[in-house]
């Protein structure tokens, strides 16, 4: 099979062609501008590269409930041009192949569980900390979904007593994304995170907020592994600080080694070098073929 993947981000759409084993054969990056401009290039890429199925992992919020009349739409995003945009329907109309549709963090956690840091585990959580913050989780071998996908980037956290920053989320102001996203770092400090690498105060505060979120995820989902990706996570100084604060906030509540002497291998960076979302799209595309029983007999077996 030749599978297609779209990692639809607020800054760029990464499109790829790959195999059922997660191998990337070709990929391109297209700036996220207007839907019309961006999707014209996206669709042309897949017209030029024949595929059997496609997986779309998009920035959110998105409607991933198949029974919903707005299934496949990007919903109430701060990116105004993309609000209530029928992404799935537009791509489906042009490409006419089976398409799986979910969030970018859902595809990323699928990839980490299949090929990355959480191989062999029945549960794990992937959080991306970049321009925005989002997280996807696998629980008992399945993606965590309910009425829709979780919005773990918008949980409410306690502000640090010395933090006077009001937050930048247009809906919640000082939620996790409003205080700890890459955009929040730049707004608070007046510089991008890459320019603040040596400022320990920046990363101590960042770790304080991220750790609060991870503790909430632990308490609710109890994942077997937590994986952190996104541009902000490239600051490797963050990981020891996050682990330190997670242990502080848990305060010895759990006896499990993962939260104590084994925390260095419990909270880890992604192993897929920024390709988790793209590779997860291939997995989604393959699963969609299997569920629809539409494997092309001129390609490899879907089994």
C-alpha cells in the first residue's frame, strides 16, 4: 500500500507518502495560510503521488465524531479563516480515497505507541508543547475519545505566586496553553524560546506549569508512559525540571517506581524526531482501509 498523511498544523501542513510499516517515502511542508491557498497545494501533492488511503491529523478543536453533522470540521479555532471549515469533506471530494480523520496529537500518540517511545504498552500519553498545547492518550489500547477528543491543553492550572502574566488564550486566558505554550513564552518574555535557552527562570516557570498538567493527567488516566514533543520540548533543560516538579506535586502519593526512581524513563522526549504526527497519519490511513474493507487487491495485503 501507498499511504498518505496530513499533519495539519497552525503554522504548516506537513504532507507525506509512506508505507504500512511507517516508512516515510516523501514529505513536503506547506505554510498554513488561507484554507484555499493551503489546500490547493496539499491536494495537488496527493494527486501527483497516488495513494490508497489518507490519514488526517489536524489542529483543533475538531469534530471527530462520525455521527455528527459537522464531522471532519475544524471548529472554534483562534485561526479565524479556519473556523468551522470542512477539512475532511474538501479533501475527500478531491482525492476520493478512504480517509481517517482525527487530531494531530491523536496521530502522534498512535505513532509513539506503534514505533516510538511507548512500543508494547497498553496506555501512554503524548503532549506537544509548541505554538499551542495539546495531548492525546491511549488507554487500554484505544484512543481516548468521548463526545469528542480531549482538550488537555486547556486545563486550568494554578498560577505561580510570582507570575503576573495574564495568559494569552482567547477563551480561557490563563489555562495551560495560555500560560505555557510557545506563543505564551514569547508574549511573556518578549523573545522566542530559542532566544531564552540560557535563562533558567524561563524554564523553571515552564516546568512548573507543565508538571502540574502531567500530574492531572496521571491522576485521571494513569498512563504507563508520558512522551513530550513540540518545539518547546527541544529545550532539554526542561526534562529534569519537569520530573522534579512532578515528584514534588505527587508528594510520594504513589509507590510506583515510575514516579520515583524510574521517572527518568517515565517522562521522556519523543523518539520519532518530529515525525510522530506524520507517521501516525499512515497508521490511521491503514486502519481506515481495514475498517472499510477496501484494501486494493493490486497492492499489498492490509493484514
